[in-house]
C-alpha cells in the first residue's frame, strides 16, 4: 500500500501488509484518509523511498514464538511458528533482520536454530551484498555451528576483505 506524506509529496512511502501490526489489533485496513502512526523501517535517499512499519516489529512475537515452539517440541506449533517466522522474514528489510537477530540473540544466544539464523543472515546479505561489516557478522555466526558452514563463512570473509580494498 502506498501512502502520501504531508509536506513531502516527492517521497514514495510504502506500507506493506507484513509490517501492519497496530496495537491494539484491528480486523481491517485503514480507510482512505484515515491516519496511521508508524515508524520508518527503511529509507533510500537516492530513490526517495521509505517503508513504514505500524506497530511492533515482527520479531517481537514471531521469532520468540518460534523459539518457544522448538523448546516445546510440539510439531504443530513448530510448523505454524516456522511458517509465520519465514513469511515475515521474507519481506523484512536488512535493517529489520539485523535488529531482530541482535535483539533476540542478545537475550538468548541459542533462541533461534541455526537454519533460522542462516536464512536471516542470507536474506540480509542478499539485500546488502556490498556491506563488509554485515558479511563478517554473517561469517562469524556461521562459524559457530560446526564445520558444515566453514567454507561459506570463509567466502563471506574473503568477499568482505575484497570490498574494503
């Protein structure tokens, strides 16, 4: 959904359904002309675009629900939590993904399973392939989970070093 910003008609603002999570929850989208309050989740100065998130970020609930479902070992809960987490992660910006990872892992370093962390870092790196800091952060995380990921981690570190030359 595209929105107009008072006083900045040249800016393209985008509010996607995955980012629409008002508190208190509502059953319907806002009507034309109805005001919403949100937070800028992404901006691109060159393209004059922003993305607005309304309400709590997805990781406040979905990432934590995934962790709780895995702890409970209830396959139905795991399937539902995984689906919801992946759906929200798929449409998240690199900044949203990194904020989620840093907040969740600061609370509990093992809160997310390796596959979820790998997917999150992969999606962030695809959005920012020329960010050496991000590539190193992703590589460091890969190295925490055994030799299966070491070759990929080394490739990320090499790419980061090339970018800084």
